[in-house]
């Protein structure tokens, strides 16, 4: 299909009258968000729209650097009937403007997501008057640029309609209308930059660079693409020089820009005499980038200097036969090295995107890296994240599985919609493809599975029509654009998918959840989550998880005293997953005693604690199962090469699958992830009365280590049994069995031990200081544990530079020790642990200034034996 310039969100002029006046004057600009009725929103729910409003002004050609005038700042904002008028900051949205002006409370407070629905059902107008910042007559083209308009809007200047927008991406942010982890806040506003830009001859619109390794010559090569808006009526020739000083690489090219959308592609061969340091994922090497300057010197107009980072990395999605198994593999090879993908799924960090700052993104992404993650999947029901998100991922080595923004729905395929989607996809690929962190484009979230499993009750006779529409949208439209725009990374049409098998079956597989192909999403809240055999031995687990509540300090900010009960109206309202609160109770009940306190607030806090313990232990069990399945095939299943649990972050303060609460506070699950994603980890499980321990390694070389197993009774801090097994070989980037013994023999050898009275801990140690986290294996449910007793658990706090040291003391074995310092922002070095020694040191890393006194006053210590 032909894609016109509006791929950046242009609002196309409605008529020749939309041209600017030829003389400088005061120009009022009105922007009207058409949220006129519920019907309008519903009608446009899956039609996206957004923001580049372009209008030309004929003038006298003049040399010179383009002029840019920002229209950020304070605008006049009013509702449909004029009863509400206030100042609205741009970038921003209506909700945040009303909140800032004191006209509404925090939208997240209590039931305000319902109380403030009127905001989304009203029309809103942004307006401002400004004096033209420069003489339009000197410029061949003047654009009024809206980088992000949310969503259905009419743009006017001096009462003349310049254009309309109907695509936020360039489409609605789907989860704005609620999901099972978030509220319904369909926002309206100018959520990104707005400016006037003027230029002659040509203007650089997109600049991207991708790297390739040419095996035949053993050289790295950069492909640089520059796309211009050429307003000259004749071709423009010139020179382009690319310089990478650190690699002593400099090349100059003769180029010609054609009128219209002029593009040039430059192939830069990197000097072979210099060793190029590749970009590696977190935990596998450095994230080296090289400063690069690209200079455009054309015969007419002005010189452009583009400063950028050049990264060198290759990515392959390997789908090939596996010996001893039907189906195909599904794993990523980075720089020719197979990588086990460890991480989570990313959702929008806030319902109000203008509140998502660089610091917000960095805190969340750094927390992912600190938990030994190397990847995140940007989920297809949210938003394409801002540039800073991907910049940070480049910097800290977080690989991105990037969905296009289509999720859990059927979409139209009329020509207008396909053109809008085509514009969206073209823009996003051109904007993002320079980032080495992005390793995969994925067409949608769960839409192949939706058709295959008939989520929408499509009559069988009509199924072929929907499959045809699916192929039209995701294959003939999105896929073809992606492959034309970016040849440096793979594409899959959906997640979950059977990959090449889905292609073979016409892009909609009979069973997209087949464990012998592709990736899977798995949720089952009725199973006993400690039972590893309940999980699919899949090639790649891209979604799975269990819910928990956020900590009391997080809930307290958006609730009142009457809400602090697990069965309050607030708790029921905040839970958006059907039967979610009951499912958590059921899962807790399998292995823990439920709180019985007569103090309602203590009972609520105890329930919050138990949901977090349950979630952490459940996801730990499932993730460890995926990790130890990476090197084996059992009954045709295995070679699992990815574990991305659902979900990393929260959009508001509510029960969800997240490991990071709204605001960034680590749940117990995130502390557990730091261990179960560790580069070296021993994992234990039982099968038919036999205890197995596997050595799991992401390290690049084999290691000879010592396995140390310690058994305790619940009633004593003194070990009853210690086993050291030396000379254990843990192979590089694999999972191998390193210990096997029947439980009966194990307990008999340790004496005085029964399943209910003892617990097993174990770790791997090397002579060079290499050591794994200490892992644990419960021999029974903790509600049946014999010998657990109330402990005297205490802590003292000291300071060393910017780090605070918590010295813990216990008088007995203490399971799931939780340190909580309320609303003080920061994280501990570990948390939720099994304390088996009298003393333990835990560090606290603050994210903002605090003091020993504040920490001591805010500290709450909780363990399983405190729950009564």
C-alpha cells in the first residue's frame, strides 16, 4: 500500500483555505477533543489517532537553519458547555490539569475512577493565542506539529480546520478503558510536544542506524537511513560524511534527495583493524556504544549534524528441529550466542502518560536489571513507550520484545483503517529500529489464540472471514511494512504463537499453545502452584503469573480507614480480575494458615503479607521449572529458553500480578526474582519420591563447584545435617542435574527429620569466590510444619556512606522475613528470606534522602510466625 507523509500523525489540511496567512499576525489555535458521547468512544475504541498536524505555507525560498518554536506550556482548557475553564499544561491531559488546579482529587483515590467518568464523556477544548515567532514569507514550508494527541480531535487555527486526528499512536491506548489490573481512565489531551517548525529545501524527519555482521568478510557494517521532507521542486545533491572516531571509521558519500519524501541509505563498513565491542544483554557483557557524527552538506540549504550512538549486535530467532522432540525450537541468539530470556512484561506506568517522567522509567527499568532480568515484553494493549524508555534499555542491557498495539480483540480491515495502521507501524519502526535493545517485533497480543480458541463466539461458517481479516491486518499489512523497513530483527505475527508452524497452518494455528512450538501464555489459579508438574514444559514462557496485593503503605495513600479490610467495598472494587481475591485466598490456603486476628487492620495487613508470600513462592516455583527445563527433553517437551512473568509494574495501587508496586516499591516477588533469575542457581524439585537438584547457569564457561546442602528442623537454628559435594560441574548456559536421592533415604540419613519437621537449604560455591544465592526446598506445606515457634526478631540500623545497614537478630528459624519501611523510597539487598542463622545483615539502598531515625521509626518486621 502507498503510505503518505502522515506516518508521523499528520492532520491533513482539509482544504486550500487551511494555508497560513502570508503576514505575521496573532493566531488563536483551538484543539477540540471529540469525546462527545459514549457512542463516539465506543465507535472509535479500536481506531487510533494521534498527532502530527502539518500545514504548508507558500513563500519565498530562503537559505538558513530551520526555525522551531515550541507551544509547550500553559493553554486555556474548557469543557463542552463552558462550565469548567482552567489552565492546562501542555504536554498534559485533562485529568492531570483538573487535579493540578484543585478541581478534582487524586484520580486514583478510592472510587474516583467511577466518580470522574464524566471527564471522559465531555468535550474538551485546548486553546491559546500566540504571536507568530518568525516571518512565514521566508519559508517554503511551515508545519504545526503535534507529536501526540489523545485521541479523536479537530485542530483549528483562526477558526479554520487544519485537520483531524483519530490515532493516538499514530489508535486508542486500549487499556485506557480498563483491564484486569488497571482502572478506566480514557484520557484526552495534548500528551506530547507541540511546536511550529519552518524550513526550506529539505528537512530531516527520520534518522536511523542498524548494525549487521557480514560473515563472509568478518566485518561489521552499519546501515544508516535518513528520510527527508524535500520541498524543493528539483533533486538536491550533496555529501554525507559518517565519522566514528573510536573505530577510526570515516566515510563520505555522494547523495541525491528526490522531491517529496526523499530517503537515502548509506552502508558504512567498519574498519576491520579495530576490535568492535558488541552490545550485550544484562549479565552477558557490556552495553558498548560508539559516538557517531553524521554530517549532511547539501548544495542548497543548510548543514545538518546528527549525533548518535552506534551499537553493534546481531539477533536471530532460532526455530529449528530438536533431536528427540517433535516441533521446533524457539530461542534467541544474540551475537551468535544462545541467550535464556529472563524477565517480565511491561504495561504503561501510569494511566496519565504525562506523569511518566524519565526518573519514573529509570527507576522501574533499573529495578528490572537489579533483579537479574535481561528482557521485558512491551505488551500490546498499552502504548509504544517514549524514546527515553528505549534509551535506558540500551544503556542497561534490557532486551525488548516489542508488541504492536493490538490486544485481545477483533479489528477492522477497511482501507481507511489499514492506512491508519500502516502509518502507525511505519512511524514506530522508523522511530525505534536504531535501538539494539529491541530484539523482536510482534504483531499482536493473543489475537491468534482468540480466533483459534473462538473467544468471541464466531459462527463456524464465518471463521474463514475472520482468519482472512487477521492475515490481511497482521501479515499483509503490518508484517510487510516491518520487513520492508527493518531487516535487522525478526518478526512474529502474535503472542502466543506456534511461530513457523503457525505460518505453515495459514497464520492461525489450530492450537497456538502447543508446547512443541513458539511461545505460550499460561494461567491456572486452581492448581497448587507449588506443584511444578502443573506447568507446561514449553519452548518459551512469555506470560504467566499470580496476583498479590501491594503493601499497606501503598494502599493507604488512596484509601481511608473503612477500606482496610480484605472484603471491604474498596477491596472488591479495586480487584478487576474476576474472583481474584478469592483465588488468592484459595492459593494461600493450600500451604499457609489464614489470618484470624480480631484486629481488623492487623488482619488486613496480614492478608496483604500472605498474598505477597504466596505470589513470590508461586512464581518462584514456576520460573525455576522453566529454567531447569532448558537443557532437557522429556516426553518430547523441553528446551525452554525464556521466562517472562506477568507483570513487572503497576499502573495504579491495586491487586495485580506485578512485582513492582505503583511508585516502584519492590514486592516480595521482585526480591525473589533477584534470586530465581540469578546467573548461577541451584534448583530443587521432587518427582515420585526422589529429590533432584539442578545446577542452572547463564555463565559463559563451565565451573567446578561445591554443592552445600544444609537441613534444619523448624525448632532449632542448629543444622541437623550438612552435605558437601565437591567437584560438581555446572556447564555453561545450561541446566544439569547435580544431585539425586530418595526423600526417604535423605530423611533417614539426617535422623530426627520428617517432612513436617525439617526444611532443606542449599547453595553452590566455587574456590574463586563464585557463589549462588541460597535456595530452599519445603518438604511439606508450612501450615503443617512441626516445630515452628514465635521468634524474637529485632533489627538495629546504622549508616555507611549512602547505604543503611540493618543488623537482624532472631531466636529461632524464621520463614519469609519481610522488612518494610513504609513510604520511604528505596530497596533492600534482599527480603522475604528464610532466616536460619541468629544474625543477618541486610542493606537498604535509598532512592531519596532519609535518616537512621526515619528508617527506625518506619520499620516493620514481619514473618510467617507473626500471622495469627
